[in-house]
C-alpha cells in the first residue's frame, strides 16, 4: 500500500513538473541556459474604463469590447478595491497603437491599470489612494522608474483621451509618480521650441494638434488645441527634469 502511494505521489510530482515546464521546440535539442528572464515592463499606463460598473468592466476585460479582445493587468474600483487580471510578467492588451519616447510597442513594455470611471465624474479618493499604493508596489518590485507613469492619451494623441482632464496628475506627482512642472520654474529663453519640447518629454508628434490636446488634458485640465505663455513655461520646466524621455530600461 505504501509503495503504491509513493508511486502515485511520484507521478503527481512528475505531472506537476511537466505542467510548469517551459515550451520546447521538438525540432531542437533542449540545452537550457539560465541567461533569461520574463518580460520586464518599463512603464505604467493609466486608463479609465468608460463603463458604468466594476462588474461590467471585469466582464469586458476578460472577454472583448466592440474592437475585439482587450485586457489590463489591474482594475481599481471606485471603492479602492484592486483586481488583477493578467500577471505582471505577461503582455496585456490595453495600450494599442501609439508611442512614448523610444517605446513603440507599449503593450510589450508596460503595465496597464484601468480605473472604474466613466470619464465624466471626479475620481474617488479611495480609488486614487489604492492607485498610489499599487504604484508604490509595482515601481519597487518591478524596478520601474517612478517617473514612468503616463496616461493612455499621452501615448495615443487623437485616438484616446483617458484618463481624461479630471484625472489628478498633480496628486500623483505629489506622491512621487509621473512628471510635473516646478511651479517656480522660470519662463523659457527666447527661441524656445514648444513642439520640440513635447517630443523631448516623450509625446509622439505625428499630429501636433492632437498632441497639444493630450498635453493640455494632463497638465492644464482641458483639451485646448493651442499653447499659451503658461504652456511654454510648463514645457520648459518639464524638459529640465532629469531624463524626461522614457527610453527602455536596461
């Protein structure tokens, strides 16, 4: 009886090992190397769901929306509850086409966080508190620079507007995440080029008007398509921050 039990236990352990074994190409001889790791995200993208409940968003993020299958790594409810849908080391389908700095495949390089919000009401305080706690965890555990937190609209101007003009970017910056201008920064020098500044910060410049709208949503709380003197001061201040362009982290 004991022998049969040991055999069954051995078989179960063997099956478990096979279940977690990495995929191998049957055409090749398996000669494993330890010189590898899982996908390493280098940036965090914040979204809003534009839906009316956590339950509906959980369903959408596990099935599909009108444009096809979609997912995110995390969803945070208005009450502050955090849901994880995709492992940090896996690629979720949340960013789509776009660019930020030198990063063009955002899905492969990012963690996606959805916030339960329809885009028309302020974000709940418990939700933002949970977001900040989650950012503390992700940036520390995954070694993502704390400045590498952007919105969906930043990487896809003209195509996406979330997390929208009501999102509290300044609150995140006060907690140490993302980028924010020094309120005491001086005006820019003569000849300052604001479009070049947007490019240096990380914005794609395929459609400058759309990019200006995305920038304004984040730093001015509206979607205006023109820049004023205060924008020039803000952009100059942002370009003075250390390493504003988000290149892939080695």
